[in-house]
C-alpha cells in the first residue's frame, strides 16, 4: 500500500480505538466532574483532535514515503505507539475515571512524544517541526490534567 492510504488507515484505526475505549456518554462524563476554568468547550476538543490526527498522518506519510533506515522504522513504530497510547488514555479518563492514573500516564506519554521529536529532528527535520505544536499543546494538557486530578480527587 502506498504511504498516503497507509498513514490514513493507521490514523483511522487509532480514531476507532479512541472511540471504543472512551465509550458512550462522553458529554455526560464531563457534566459529572468538576472542570477547571481553563477547560476548552467540546467544539475546541474536536478541533484539537482533528489537528492531532492531521499532525500524526502528515508525519506518518512522510516517514513511510522515505526510504529504509533503522531510525525511520523506529520513528514510525514510536508514532504508532503514541497513537495507541493516546487511545488508551481515553479508557483511563472516560471508563476508569481515574484522574491520577491519567496524570501519571500522561507524563510517560509526554516522554514518548519528546523522544519522537528528538528522533524526528535527526530523521526528518520537517516532521519534527510539524510535531512541535503538539509538544507545546502537551504542556497545556498536562496542566489541565493536573487541575482535573486536583479538583476531582
């Protein structure tokens, strides 16, 4: 399969996994918990999610379109691991409703993303720049995750 459809299929599978792991009644979950003032509205979460998948599919496409190399393969595998970990976070947040586990998991997740950023800087500098906005977002998301844990513990 060519890089475009492959990148799209991988991201589509991640979206499906996110939905399955999050379960139903996401809006109801948000109504049942204390939310920090900095919590974005639902329409902005949708925009953040679309941006995340645009970033991931762009990087995947670029990695899959490049010729061999161990670093490229490791970066591709790491990005797929990040997509899977992001989907699993939805289980912790929406189904398990364990905000401390979400916070701890997010720290490890952030380390994976930084590792990918560093690897991309060596393998494909353009992809590293594509990932930078998401790395910046994770700083905000970490603070939000901490606030959610504090308000709901």
